[in-house]
């Protein structure tokens, strides 16, 4: 199966990008991961995409500068990601999921002052990634369930993005519709 190799590659590049504070590369990896996760609807891969996207936002906005033990956090994150890679090498996917979830929970250990902010970044990351999954054709309900957000949050996000919003159906005014119907029915008496 190609997917474990892909996951290992994504995690390895994520670790390097996290260490070098490369927000752009992390964002790209997150999008790449969400594409694969959409196909498989694999919760661990979706969680990984959210983690990567959250890291990209923390670095992009220079928020990591406000985190007292950022280097320690990066070391722990990379440690969990290493363990996740090893679990995929052993084809132990339950263990892989466990390490990815532990990596996700690592955000909860950050500064108490920043905790509400980090939670908001994580929530917005989840909604953003849910939008990407929804773009891949997964139902609104299934997408919300996979990411642990409400359908309403996803619907609001989808409504804000023209790409995601259902295409608007342009309707003709009443007189034009009647004329069209009469033409279709070959009615002589036109309005």
C-alpha cells in the first residue's frame, strides 16, 4: 500500500519544516494530507492535517515567539511524529492513530495565557480543513463528524467561500418564464 509511505514522507517533511519554521511548506503539506485523508476518510490523517495547518499558522503569524517553551514543544511534537512513523513502519495503525492524537493534545500543554488563542487556532484549522474535505465531495454531515465540529460551523465556512457555496441558480422573472412555457407548449397567445 502506497499510503503508509506517503504518510511517512509527509511527517518527515513536516518535522523538518517545523524545525526550520517554514510556514509555507507546512501549509502545503497540510493541503496535500487533506487530499489523501479525504479519499480514505481516515481520522488520524485528518488530525495530522489539522496539526500541520495549526503549526503553519502559529509560525506564519509569529505566534511561536510568544510561546515560552517553543523549542521544547517542537522537540516533543517531533518525538510523537517519530513514534507515529515507526508505528506505520510496523503497520500498527492503531498505535499510529494514538501517537497522532497525542501530538494533537500536545497543543493543550502550551502556555495557559495562550491556551484560548491556541484552541481558537485549532478550531479554525479544523473548520478550514473540513472545508477542504467538503470540497472533495464528502458530505457536510460526514465532514463535520470526522473533524468534531458542528455542521453549522462548516456551513458558515462554506457560505463564506464562493468555491464551496452551492452555485446560485439564476431564475428568470415571472413574465419571461411564462413566455418560455408558452413557447414550449406552442401556445399562440403570447403575453
